[in-house]
């Protein structure tokens, strides 16, 4: 499209209403066309028409162990995005393939709150039975296989289980508003060191 305003003025020349109207129309056509949201933006100038794109990119990143809570009836059910522990995908609130974090339909756990409205979400694992005490247990049918659990109290480690805190779910008293405090965002590699005394096992974790 060519110029919208071709009228010219000479020094000392009378200006007519028609010329002023053309000037106003030309100025109006140079204004950018308003557009809300994604789409083309068109503006007209003395040298022609300019078309640009007004596009926004919105991306949501879900990290491993991202906790989501949904109230169903009187239950506050939580799901957890899949991550790995020593290359194993944990289960959630139970054992077996149907409880894997990657299973369909998506398995869930149930939050249990203390008097202050707090529920801690842990990744728990134990050693494999036998003399080797292989860590962590890779038998998905055993209770010591890596598992996501909910607790209304802070858990401590023992020779049987090691824990790493994934996050905390808080229910505001009175309003029942749910807040999730996410504490871990990476799959982990872990190590278990067992010493002589009972309940002396120590557990170490590194992000992957």
C-alpha cells in the first residue's frame, strides 16, 4: 500500500478544510491497530503497511517430584510427577506396577494432616533383604522398594528405611486452603552406609 497522504502545501498558500481533513485521515492511518492477545499487528505509515506478529509463548515446566493436590470428597489426594532414585521409578502409597508414578490411570496418595495442618511428603526406600543388603531394594513388590508416602509427622531414618523430603502440604485451618511447598526438583542418586550400632545407617543423596 502506498502513502495515504499525498497533499502538499506551499508557502503562503491558503489551507482548505478538505486539505485538513486529508491530513487528519493520514495521521489516523499511521496509528497501530490495537490487538489483544496473539495475532498480527498492522500499522500504516507514509512508506506503506507494516505487519508484525504479537505472539506470546507460555510454558509450564513440571520438575520431577512436582506435587499436586486435589480434594475428592473429604480426601485430599496428591499425585507426584515421576522422577528416579538410582534409576528406579518409585511407587506411590503402595507396591506393584499399578502404583508406579508412570502408571495409568495416575495413582495417588492421601494426605494426612497434623493439628497444625501439615503433611510431609517423603520418598522412602529400604535395602533389599539378605546378606548383601543391596540398596535400594529393586523388587517392586517389596515394601522397601522406593515409594512416595505421606506422613503427619516428621520421619527419621533407621536401618530399615531412609527418607528424603520432597515437599510439604499445608491446609490452612478454617479455610482449608491448600499450599504446597516443593523442596526437591531433581531425580536423585543415593547411597546407604551401615555401621555397627543398631539404627546407625546413614543415607546420602545427590541430584542427577
